């Protein structure tokens, strides 16, 4: 079985016309379904850039990205939008909720964008809100929620379209360690239970036991993490 998410020889350079900097240097990764991969590494090493490329938000300077066996390099922007909406669930460090929508409406919006039947979308949204313990918060706006609750809304939203690939960039950064662990436990459970492929960038080494594999990003290079060395 091939990987759900495959990155091959991915390089990313930024240039201002005079000089270029290489932010990612020949990075390779394959994540299989049911696999939860963590990436750790110093600030500025390229972790978020890597995740953005894996999620089709940013194109690499060279190399290829395969989502569910499909190479996305030559996709039109419309095809890329579809992929982002249907195959990928993004969870960002700050939950990135829309301030003027209630918790439930944040979820319904995703279903609407996809032009689905309203009753089905509502049923799925309510099911997810229940599962993530947000039932009693569903009519509130983001500013009325705690950090942990906001992050759980972000997870529920990322799961609305049942994406095969979950990408999380420091999902616990705004949470205390107990709430942070709850969030990662939920992610790990969903990956196993629904056979998703997930990559999580984290600074928090206390979460690593919940992941199947840990990688280390340094100066744009990705290597297996060795706690004795790093
Ligand atoms: N649009 C851009 N133009 C130029 N340089 C950029 C751009 N985006 C990112 N960089 C540079 O790429 C490098 C990697 O950034 P990235 O955000 O991937 O790091 P990171 O590992 O996620 O760091 P952190 O842990 O602080 O979030 C940084 O040196 C950053 O300045
Ligand atoms: Mg980052």
C-alpha cells in the first residue's frame, strides 16, 4: 500500500532578486493511512513551510507532492481548492475561527462550501460537536470560548468533510499541558479509528509518545528524531 501523503525531494527557496535562501532542502516523507507523524525542530527550521506544501497551500520550488496517490503539481487552482476542501483537514496554532460565526455555523459553513444537503451537514456537525464535548457551546461565538474549546472547534471543523489527511501546526501551543494532551489524544484516536494520515508539528515533547513516528527538522532537512542527540 502506498502512502496517503507523499513528498518527494521537496525544496523551497525564497529569493528577493539578489540572494536566495533555501528553507527546505530535499525533504522526503511518506505517511500511510492510520499513521500519526510528529515533526519537532527549532524555530525557523522550515516546519510550517513544509506543512503548507504538504497541504497544497504553497507550491514547492522543486519536488513533488502526492495526495492519495495523485500528483498535485499540475492541478489548476480550482482542483487545488477542491483537494483542500475534501481531502485535507488543517488545524492551526491559533484556532483561526471566524469571529462572527457561532461554533455550529463554523462547521456548517464547510458543508455549505461543498454544496451538500443541509440536513446531512447539520447532522454531521451536531455529531462532531457532541463527540468533542462542545454541545453546550454550539451557539456561542469564538470570543466566548476558552482556548481549549476553540481548539476543539478547530478540530471539529477540520473533520467536517472527513478528510483523509490531517495537518496540525502546533495545535496545543495556546493550551495548558492537560488540555493540550486531550487535544492530541483526540487527534491520535481519530487517526487510528478512521485510518487517516496525520502530521503534527509540535514544540511539546510530552506529546510525542502519542505519535507513531517522530522526525526532526533542522535547517530545512528532515531526519529521524534521536532524543539522545537532539
Ligand atoms: N514568504 C517568505 N519569504 C521569505 N522567507 C520566508 C517566507 N516564509 C518563511 N520564510 C522563512 O523560512 C524559514 C522557515 O520558516 P517556517 O515558518 O517554516 O519555520 P518554522 O520551523 O515553522 O518556525 P516556528 O517554529 O517558529 O514556527 C524562516 O527563516 C522564515 O523566515
Ligand atoms: Mg511554524
